[in-house]
C-alpha cells in the first residue's frame, strides 16, 4: 500500500510537497484518495504569524480530473489552527492548500480551470453535454457560475478604440462593444447604445486619441463629451454601403433607360445558332428570358477565353467566379444546355416528339395544336390540350417564330456594373454598361461621381470631399444628392474616415463574434453573462 501511495502522490500531487497520500480505494467506478497535509503549522492570513496549535480538522471532498472511465475523488483532511496573537481578530484559520484547491471549492484547481475553459467555449447546455462525454458530470449552471466568477481581463487604455452597437434583443435592447483598435480585442461592453454610458467610460479612461465609430449621433455626442480632443473616424464600410444604396435609387429612377439600351436581336445570328442546334442535338425551342440571355452571354465569354488559351483557374480568377461554375460552362457544348439541362423533365409526350416535329416542318408551321392533338388521338393517344400546349412550348420549333428578345438588365445588375472596379467587369458586361450609359446621360454622370469617390477613398484624399459634394449637388442625380447631403452633418469624421488608415473593420468583426456567442447562449443569457463571454473568449 505504501508503494501505491507513493505512485498516487506522484501522479496527482507532483511537485506539491505539503500533501501526503494515506490510502487509495477503487470501487463502483470511483477512485477515492485519502490525503492530508503534513506541515507542522500554517500562517495566519490576517496577522501573518505562524501557528502550530491545532484546533481541529475536517474532511473536504474534492473532485479531480477523471482517469479514463474512473472518476477521482480526493478526501482531503484539512486542519484548523488557532492564532495565538492577542491583537489578531481571527481566532482560528484553515490550513491552506493553494496549489491543490481554493477556499470553499469542491473541485481541484486543475479541474476548475478545465470547467472554466469548457464554459467559455461552449456555454451552459452544450458545455454540460461535452463535460458528460469527458466523464466530468457537471451541470450547466455550474459551468456558468465558474465563468461568472472569473475576473475581467485587465487592460491599459488604448490609443485607438472602435465603438459599435449590437442587439441583445432585436428591436428592444442594445449594447455597445468597445474594441482596442490596435490589438483588435474587445476591452469592454456597455449596456445600451446611448451617449451617457460611453461618455462616462471615456472620461474614466483618459488617453484615447482616435475613436472609430459609425455615423450614429449618440456615439458622436459621447465622443465629443468624453474625449473632446480625440479624432473621430467614420466607418468607411457604411459610407460605401450608403453610396451603393444611393446608386441603386438613381438607377431605379432611370429604369426606362435600361429598356431602351437593349439592342435588338440579331436575326442572322439567332438563325445560325438554331441551325447549329438542329445538327448537334434534337430540335428544341430556343430558351428565352433574362436567365437564358445571361447564360448565353456567360457561355460565349467562357468559351472565348478558352479559345485564347486561358485555363479554367485563370478564367475563374479573371471573372471572379467559382472554378466549378467556369467548369460547367466549359463542359457545355451549347449554351442551351446550361439553361435546360437541369430543368428539363421527362414527359409521356417525348416519344412523339420526332413525329410532331416532322408534321410541323411538313406543313411549314400551318398545323395547329388542335390538329396535332386530333392526330395523336387517331394514333390512340388521348392527350389534354393544356398538357400538349405546355409541352410544345419547350420541345417544338415553329417556323418564323419570333427571335428571343434580349432582356433588359436589372437595376441591381447595373448598380453592380457602376460600383465595381472596371478591371473586374467581363467584356460582355463592359459592352452592356456602355450601351446603358450611352442611352442615359445621368447614369453616365453618376458613374463618374462614383469613380471619383472611389478614387478619393483609395488614395486617402478625404480633403477633396467638400469639392465632390459640391459637384454632386450641382449635378443633382436622384439618390446621389441625398447621399452628398448626408456627410455635411458629420463632415470632419467622414473626411477622417476617407483619410486615415484607421477603420471600424475590426469592430464589425467583433460584433459578428458577439452574435455567434449570443446564439450559442440560445438568447437566454443576461447582459452580465454575455459581457463576460465576450471579454474572456
């Protein structure tokens, strides 16, 4: 047994000399380890004087890390000493085991640290399920209590901070997260998104030089009250988002110009494509509509780049598409296969397609669907007229059928062409955008304003913003005028956002992480627990 005691002391209390193992028993899946301290005395925590006079003892039950499938329980004999100092307010004190556990705890220190890590990573219910799989067997509230007992991380006041709000309960309750702009770590979470809490925080933490924020009036007021000397920087992401929304309003106001910019269909090209389709595959109707036209353009673009010797990965990088998307276009011999290949469903009329198409060709399109239905009935196949009509639209080709009209580009498509960098546009998109701008001078003017604003942002020349605002006001395009008037109420912060390299990007990423933590807690956590999880994770 002495050998066993030495083994267990080495295993469980390696480097802890003040603890001796007396006995080890194993039964019913639990290993009980009886231990005690062997020091002659202890130091009073109040007066700091050593005492060797024992008043009594009691047994503490401490759970430890499991060993395989066996749970471990340490039965620690803890002595109580008498303080003989006359002026000390404490009469007795407990023998400390600082390297094994802490006062009033029912876990060893190492098991407590593991439970804290599980609670921080998985929160309550998910953490309890994981702990059960590890043989720890603790409840969700135990994990949450250990998380709440952890101290807040200490930080020195950063020079640059980012401020943003997030919803603890959407539409009802909000909170404010404060980020260290240089280390990209959350340093505090405040209740609400009003000016008073943030202003008080800034006053309590002097030394902030740069405040990155959105354009909310409450945060601007708080920064002016709490840190009047700090530089306020408006978020560039929201500025560009507002510009994109303004361009969308402008394009929507000129929706009629998009229809007039569509070129008429090329009858010769359409006829050649139809003839080629008849040779390569069974005769089918030419797909029409906006989606079909987009597929036609993309198919021609991919095969044109392939003919120039570009590989699939190079084409994907050039167009900004996924490699598998480019691969599907490359494998499709005809553009029609991209449109109908995934949507064509088998029909009982497919077996009659050859016969019906021959009858249409023989009569040069003079035969009607009613005549075809009667001929099928004479051949012993009764077909409802509506079924034959719907089937014939996608399966039969009629002579002198009108060529498919090119669909006008959507508003969002044109907005993408205007706001994206010109180098990212495909050749077909450049051609269509030119047709749109030629048909509408105001959209051409809007595109020039967008390009000037993008260059101002890329070159960090925010000092040119007042001139840009004057130009936009003079042009008065719909939507853009409202966007130009917006920064005037917060002009200095917007100019700083277009000039300095500091931004709220890290703060936006922290807000996304906060949303993940909030969902992980199933929306049942209070503000204090959510704050603790945000700061410690």
